[in-house]
C-alpha cells in the first residue's frame, strides 16, 4: 500500500517556485505534532538548510529519510562520519534511509559509496539505502551494475511520466527495487494558473493549460488528479509531498486517501514541455 511522505525542504529555508518564506518554528511544530501518527515518514536532506535541526525534536515520531550529495564528498572514507553526524543533528540513533545524490562525473565513486552504505546498513547504522535520481538513464545504469536491490527516489508528475513509462514497459527488470516518487507538482508549477507562470518557465504554459482544460471537463482539480494518478502506480511505494501550512497538509492527505477511477488516455495527447521544464535543477 502506497504511503504519503512529508518533505521538509522548506522547514529551514525557502523552497519551491513560489519562494515562500521558510516555515517558522511554530509552524513546523504545529505540522509535525498533527502529522505524528498520521504520516509515517519525513524526507529531508543535508542540503536542505536547517531542516535537520527543525525536525530534530519530533524525529523519534517518524521514520527519517535523508540525502547526501556525493559531489560534495571528498572521500568515501568520510561517509561513515557524515552519517554519524547527521544522526546526531536529527537526534536519532538510526536513520531509516540514506539516499545518495550520484556523483556527476564518476559513477564508480557512487558505486563505492553505495557499497559503503550497505556496510553501514549491516552494522545497524541505517535501515536502508538508495539513490535520488533525475533521469531514467541514471536509474538503468545503476540497476544494471548493482547486485542487490536499493531504493530509488524519482520524479513523477502528470507532465513528467518518463520513469512511469520506463518502469511499466519492463516490470521484470525493476522487480525487487523500491521506488519513491517526488516532484509530483513540479515544486508547485502544476498548481499555478497558466497566466501566473514566471517568464522563465513560459514553455510550461501550453501543457498546463491543456491539462487543466481536460481536468475541468472531468470535474477534477490538478491536485486531485495528481494524487489519483500517483496512486494508480502500483510500482511506487511512497509519494513525497511538501506543504506550506498545516491546512495544506490536511488537504493533501485527504486527497491522497480518496479513491478515484480515471481514464488516463488523455495524457497521451498532452504536449510535452522541454526537458528543462521538467527538471527544476535547470530553472
């Protein structure tokens, strides 16, 4: 059964297309107090400034996934100490999951880091491990060279369905691996009205306008349709979503729990935006 995971990128700093000011300590406490017992997992990262500290006093009520950028790591030998330091920052003895951002130029460095994390898993420092990737070719490379299954965190939205198409085209190849999906609203871009889209992202206007027109005819909001689409992906274990308020979390959780039968055939006619639009790193 798929689970909803709460992202914490804006718990310590600005995040997302709207550049909303980071949540205050009071807002974070309010959200996490309410979420305890309703949301099982939190997703954070060492490069989400201030997020580890922001969740620390609530961390024991959740399973914690955090991410480490291998492009900022000088040596694999430093990985053990980094995991230890993160555990201390968050205030937990054992991290549920550590995901690595692959090294941009050295796949062997990434493979060595994965093997190092697996040793830490066997020692009990972490429960599981994996990679957070942006492109299907990254996923396929590591699946092809690894001799044990890991978790992949991948982007998936109504506009960006590349991972869905890849995985469902050959399910046997991906069997045994664990998948969490993120960027389901493209950092809020999908929820904006076309006329509100920033100038540097205007290439997204036509696909979003088309999408909203189709959904209006179906009597669905983008938020409702997104969660319905994500939940139809039986290959995905969890769905990551960020929020800007407690009310927003309540709305998302309610929409996530709703059951809807939708014919997704219209997505085949949806204009694809340029790759740059589907990858927030290029914004």
